[in-house]
C-alpha cells in the first residue's frame, strides 16, 4: 500500500471555495476510484490556508491511474487556480505499523 500526502497552500480568501466547490464535489468520486482505500482532508492548525490530502492507494499503479484520469485532471485544474504557493507531494510506502 502507498500513502500519498499532498500539501496545498491556498490564497486565504479561496480556502472555503476549495472546500465547498471543489473538494466536496469530488471527494466521493475520488474515494470510490479503483485502488483508493482512504482519502481525507486535513488543515494545518497554525496556518488555516494550508491544507493536506492524505490518501491510501493499493499500489503505485492505482495511484498513477488516478493521477492520469479525467477525474484528477478536472479536479486539479480547479484546485490549482486557487493556490498561493506551489503544491508539494510525497508518495510513501509503509515500513512498520503498530
């Protein structure tokens, strides 16, 4: 399994728009995408305009299938337009769990 973390820094005035007009409309589709086992939205407690998605994918192929899908393209173009800084992303493999 792969865990994917994406850090997104939004213009302060665009955070609510992202949540209500982009995330809320796409979250169930992303969660239902083949190979997605989990996806959640998180907010930095000190910088409310910095949000993260944390998602779990069966494998790198499943993640890449999503990243090359029409759903991703549609969602990402709307999301990217609201950024104030370049996004960062990490794909991580699990080495140990409790």
